[in-house]
């Protein structure tokens, strides 16, 4: 699975579970935390989705904005985890 497909899957998950206004468009580089799209509880839901969907383990020290604060960052992180496993 390539990074673009991963990004599209993640965008769909976030849009379905966290964005309740149809007019809101989620940009792939948009900060999920700064814009309030995802809060701390949402991050836990997102991590659960990533672990189940991609059969990866997200370690506590990896719960940082560099890995989880935008669709592109999440897709890159998941790609790295899949490659490493």
C-alpha cells in the first residue's frame, strides 16, 4: 500500500469520525490539533484505528505531533512503521 492510499484512508477516517460539518475540507498538511479537528481523546481513537487497520504498534514515545498532527505526517509515519515491520 502506497503513501497516497494510506493518506486517503486516514483522511476518510478523520472526516467520517471528527468532522461533522460537510463544508469543512481537510487539507493533507493541516494541523489536526491546532484547528481542533482532533483532540487528545481523538488522538487515542486515531491511534487505535492505525494499529487495527495497518497492524502496527504505536509506542507511547511516538505519540508526538511530528507523527500524528496532519494527514501527511500520519501517512508518512504509518509508511515507516509498515516498512520497519
